[in-house]
C-alpha cells in the first residue's frame, strides 16, 4: 500500500465527539496483529479473511449480505445476490471452500437459486439455520411490469437441496424484508412446531412506512402462513405512535434494518423480537429506532411508547441517523436476568458520517445510562467546523457499519472505512470496532483489515466492506462482505472472515 494512502487514512480516522467514551489512540490503516495480546478481537489465522473472487465471474452483486453457522464447529454459509439470483457460498470451519453436495455448478462451494418466473432477486437480508433447514430471507421484484418488492423465504436442506419458496409478504405495496426469527415450540399433546417470523417494513404512501410482520409454520418442506394473527391474510401492521414524531399529527415512519431475538429462559417458548431501524421525525430527520414485539407481532407491554423507542444523535448540523445493527445481552442468573439492547449504525456529521452505538434496558426501553455518555457512543467520521458550516479534511470519507454482534462482554461492530485517493476516487477497507458492552468504552478502536485472494496473495488495493456480522457456537465473530476491483474479470466477490478473542478458540494463537 502506498505510504500516501496510509497517511490519508490515518488522518481521516481521527475525530471523536462528546458522546464518545475515551478510547486508545487512533490506529494504523491496515491491521497487522499477530497476537491476541494486542487487541481483543483479531482475525483468526485458522480462518483467513479471504475474498472468494472466482465465484462471481461474469456477474455483479452486493457481496455476502448474510452469514450463519451451519452446525456447531462446522461450515458457515454466506448469502447474497448475484445478477438477480440468490447465491449461497459454503465455507468450511477452517476457512476453506466448502462443498454443497447437490450443486451442479463447476465450483462445488457455490449454490445458485433463480426464481422460476425469471424475476430478479434484489437482496438477501438474513439467514437462519434450525432443525436441519436453512432459511434465507430475500427481496424480489414483484413482476415483469411492477418494480416494487415482494419478500420471500427460501428453504434449503443443509446439503444445499432447495425445498420450497414462501411468499412472506406480498400485496400491492412496496415491501422490504429485514430479518427473520426461526424457533420451535412444543405444544401440549407432544410434537414440535417450527415457526419462522419475518419482519420488515411496507411503504404505505409517499410519506409513511410501517413495520410489518408475518409468521409461518413448517409443514413438511413448506412454510404455511399463520392467518390467526393480524388481518385475514396474516399480515400484522405495527404503526409508529404519532407522539414519536413532530409535528405530532404527521404520519410517522419506521424503516426496518435488522432484528434479533430476546433470549428466553424457557425451552419451547416463543421469543420476543427486537427490531432495529430508523424512525423519521419529520422531513429528512431520521433517528435510531427500536421496536419490541412478540413473535406474533404484538408490541411488548410497558416497552417505550407502544413498543417503540427513538433515540437521536442530532449531531453537527445533520439529522440523518440510521441504526443498521442490533444485539441483546443477557446478564445475571436464572430468575434474575436483566437484558440490554444495543443499536449500532451510521451517524451523520458535518463532514463525514461516523459510527454510533446506543444502549437500552431490554425490559422497558429506557436508556442504559451507564453505557458511554447518557447511553450513547460516537466514534469516527469528522465534524469539523461549527453549526451548519463544515471545515473538512481533504480526501476524507465516512466510517460506516452494517452489522454488530455480542461476544464475551464485547460489542463487535463491522463495516467499512471509505476514503478518497488524490484523484478523488472513493475506495474502502474492511473495518472493525470493539466496545465494552457494559461501559461503552472503546477497547479496540477503528481498525482496517486487508483481504487476500484464496491463494494467499494480499491485495491491499481491493475495495472491501463488511456487510453482515454474526457469531458461531464458540462465540467467535463471523463476518461476510464484499470486495470489488476494477480489474477484469472479477468485478465483485464475497468476503468471509472470523474474529476471535480467546486463544482456546483461535487456531494458531500461541
């Protein structure tokens, strides 16, 4: 990497605001960590941070936008869209290219699913693995003549066999599926019922969008919508209370980005869902939004305002703040558990956006005051100048995030560091940030990571970003993302990686 680029990135990474808990000093542009004594989460040398560049030859895509573990200690699955088709990439627990036994593709690690109608899928937003099934949440164009979205759940076996496609949301509205929760209940009389709840938002008109939920049960290999909840079609709309917007008679909107489940101490109990996104106050003023609902769509009693809470940064003359990640932490012992919910996302600043984290009490939605400063932490970006007049760095770019996960008392946030070269062209690196989940203190500051080709050659000129974050059964952090290069014939590729903070689970750390 040219030294000029390192200097540009080092300058652009500085600048923390009043919401930020005091962190260590800013970091070098590319991570060269060789030991976990240096940082709490380091790339696992037993799982190379690798760009699977050969899988997208001849197509373009958004990279791996969902990641999940297929079995404890086993392979992982990455999901995304390539040229209108859903693509699943299998990677072994050692970070090598895996095999889908049923695939007929030349690359055995690649599974491609196109719609039978020939309509383009637009995004994969979530993957869940439960009971020998893989559930993939995908948004797809409605018809050849209508460009709005419908929402589907694709069901596969663990060997890659496609089983069924379920229309989770679909009517004349434009819809977006953000997340799914797969769980099992044990009804009286015996047996097991597998449920899949899908949460997203539906655009009602030009000024309003509301969260929506549907739920389906697995019957054989097919998901069947539960019409006992919501309207006669099984749709549950959760309107945003007018009191969260200004003026109060204006239609409130919430756009949903991610969901997670509240851990339940009772086996077989339906979980509560925490839904992350952005609530529009008015005009282009968006704040972090959190919704708590039951698996059937009923707002949590006593949580915020009708199940909703809104938290603003309103920083540096710009008001567009959006949560893109959510995680929940359970503390204490059985019978005395407490829950903390974290929203992470992007915070607008006068010059370039930074990364924000907010913490709430998981039972009532009140602010977790012990986290950061009054429940908020803001890291990165740049806020030069005063009021609405920016004074910005040359070649500066935003710090952005699209996912977060909790592990071992740490909140791991993944995203991208965007910067511009001296010709004005934008580039990006994979970027991570680690906070102490209890205090919000920065325990590992913004850190860039280099991606490598599968043959091990480092390619620091590659543009890359983390698009999804999860954990495996051992508490290791899994990331999926995208790498892009103008060099033909590889315009775009999936990125997979694993981060560890414990030598026991970090293969190669001594």
